[in-house]
């Protein structure tokens, strides 16, 4: 029987690239997104075997919605071998603007609570089986805060810490917990950025590297590796120098800026 992977945010970008890479590796797919028609269009274009995938509609910002999608997967396809909590948003914010507090709230609802809710339904079945892999998609932006990116950086720092906590909790269960931190990946999410993106990586190349890292069972990986060194370098800078380096850097677009 083919192995099964459950991926949120599968309608575009990294999620779609990961789905294709795992399909090529022989996995069956459980694909989750709000925009299910976009997944279907992609599956038709790729000529995926209908017997090897199912599409589930869910908004990961709504706990009951993603939990229900996971329950449907368990009923229709069984317990996944790999779950990738990939769904996420990246929007700039200005704390002095009242509406941007709502942006921060939704960012956390998707990037953090939604990630935990994605894992929730699979933990007991995986533990009973004694195997399974839970993968949280963090970001290099979670390693140090960037001006104008407060909501996104804080949420991805939360992903890194949450997955580390969960890894310790599930250590004796047979379930592996991994954190993958992308740098700049060429997706619709990054194409609106108005600042330089060093070591920009094609989504398919990212998916191939992530597949290898997950298959190897690493607990934490920055992709591409060059951004790992950049992030470590920034982490070592004293605050005064870090603030000076980032001074004047263009900020991520806020929701009112399109």
C-alpha cells in the first residue's frame, strides 16, 4: 500500500510543490485548502491518478474546520505517514494601526493555532500505530524580528518553539516532529515583496530538498542552507548593529497596500 501524506495550504506555492514531489515518490495525497477548485485544476493539469489523492476543504484559522478535514482523511484514507502543516500567511503590520491588530490575530490563528490543530487529530492514531511524522513549516523570519514583519516573524518564531516543544512531548511515542524553515522561495507569497531576497529558490527545488530532509528524519532544517548561515549571522549581531543594518529596509506590504 502506498504511503499517505496530508498537506495543508496545498492550493499553491510550497504546498503544491511538496504535493507533486511526494506524488512522484509514490505517495498518496490528502490535499487541504480553502480553494479546493485550484487544487483540482492543478491535479487535472498534472494528470494525477484520481485513486491516489483526495481533496479536503478547510480553513485552518477555524479549529473545527481543519479538525473536521483531518477526521475525514482518517475515515477515507487512513492514518497518514507524514503530515505537513504548511498553510500560512505573511502580511506586514503597523502596531499603531488598529486594523493591523486584526491582521496579527488572523496571522496567529493560521500560522500557529492552525498548525497545532492540523496535528491534533493525527497524534493519537500515529501513537497507537507507533510511527508517523509531523512537519511544521516555519521560516528564517522566525529567527530574528524584522521591522514591519512583527506578526509574521512572531508567528514563525512560535512555530519553531512549538514544534520543539511537541518534539519533546512525543519523543517516546514513535512520532517524529520536524521543523522546516524556508528562506526566500519563489511563490505567490513572496512575489509581492518589495525588497531584495537573497538566495531566492524555486519552489520545486525547495520541495526536493525538504523531501530529502524529511526522509532523513532531521529535526530542524533551514532551506536553502545559505539562509541558515545568514540567519545565524544576524542572530549573533548585537542589537545596536542589527537595528542599524535593518534601518531603512523596505517593509512587507500591509493588507491595505494590496
